């Protein structure tokens, strides 16, 4: 399926989403659509910070089979990594702000529906404005 480029509605709340099963670098065109990660070990790379740009990355879990719908994967099945541009930070969630340090929704503690929502400040990087689940900063 490799980055299903069609945006669908669903996830049980009417949100626009795109199922992601390979690592992806986001662009401003991805704003407004939830990046629903449905494979293990995926890295979502943010573009250089842009003031007001907002991205939501969601752990959809790894589906038990290809016939199940979005968001119907299994808990503790997918590590999701959200990486900033090398010159940017991800700030918030009690993270120590530092350039080029990713936010991780660790596989062992992940639940389907965990997410992180980020907004760009246009200077230093990305600020966490909302999150669900356990997110850790990369070492």
C-alpha cells in the first residue's frame, strides 16, 4: 500500500486521514490530514518549521490482516517515530528541547489511537499542542 495517497474520512470521528505503511517526509500539503501509521518502525519526518503549520500523527496499530479497516490494528504493535528537520526541535511534553531529536510512541506501550499534534513556530521548530499515549524523546 506504501503511503496511500488518497485521503479518506473515518477513524471513527470523521477525521481526514492517510494510512501510512512506509516512512514518509511530510510537506505542507499534508496539513489537515491525520497521518495514520499502520506498520511497525515507521518514521514520519517533519518539514522545516513553518509558522502555524499543523500536523497530527496517529498510531493506527498494525492490522491483523489487510481486510480490516483503519484504526483496527493491535495495541503494542507499532513503534512510531516523529523526526524534526535536523535544524528544528520538538518542544513540549516535558521534553528537553534540542535540535534533531525525535518523539517516539514506543511499541511496548503504544495503543491504537495514540497521537501527537504539532504546530510549527517558524523559528525553533515544532510545539506539541496535543498528545495521547506515552511519547518519549529520542536520546
